[in-house]
């Protein structure tokens, strides 16, 4: 399964690169105050939907930009964000990705993130580990205990409404 997913993500990444740093104001719509969507988001989502349906016809699809039904009612489902970091993509910043998750009966089994500009493909499978470009990306045996560990992240433009603010506040005490 992962080999086919990697191939599909790389194909979507190649398509995204044809638009990279070529987005104009007419290519951008606003879904909310700070949420943007581009014609590229929609085109990539459709490509991913078609390719995944062709390779895995029995697995449902749930994309960020479309209407696909109730996610919790889907027993086997791919969850896709065609451009994770659309604001970065619109502004020509290289840190954007094509993100995909696979769930069975509500349990995440696989996740993959491809950063086309950097040509970095990260994925993890439940019980098999985490990888980057065919190499182990994370050596879990070398992780520090929580007091020595550092966690970083970015909440985005809607930070005041984000439940992660509570998590960030709570984990700040772990330093």
C-alpha cells in the first residue's frame, strides 16, 4: 500500500511544482478570515481522489476541499489535505506539503507527508516505524524523557480558538 501512496503523492507534488511561485490573486479564494484555497488545492485533491480510487477502489476518500460525507461513518478512508500550508504555497514559501492519512474503523494506520520543493517524503505506519525517503526518520529508542524533550509547532492564524493553545500552555511546564 505505501509504495502506491508514495507514487501518488510524488505525482501530486510534481503537479504542485508546475504552479509553485506562479499563483496570482485570481487563483485564490478565502474560505474564512484567514483560510485560503487555490485552484491548485482543488486540482490536486481531484487528482489524489482519482488516483487513490483507482489504486484502492474499496477505500473511501475525504478531502479538505470537497464534500464527501460524514468522516466518522467511513470504515476505511483516506483523509487528504492537498496543500497543507496553502498560505505558504501562495506566497512562494517552500514549506508546504501534500498530506495523507489512512484510517480503519476510526484508528489511524498510516500517515504520509510529501514536501515537493524539498523532495522530502515522510511516512509512518502503525507498528512499523517512521521513515523519510526510505530511511528511518525517527529512532524512538533515542528519545529523551519528557523533562529533557522539546516540542515545537505552529498553530496558525486562528490560534485563539485552537485547543492546542491549552496543550501548549500545559506542556510549557515540562521545560
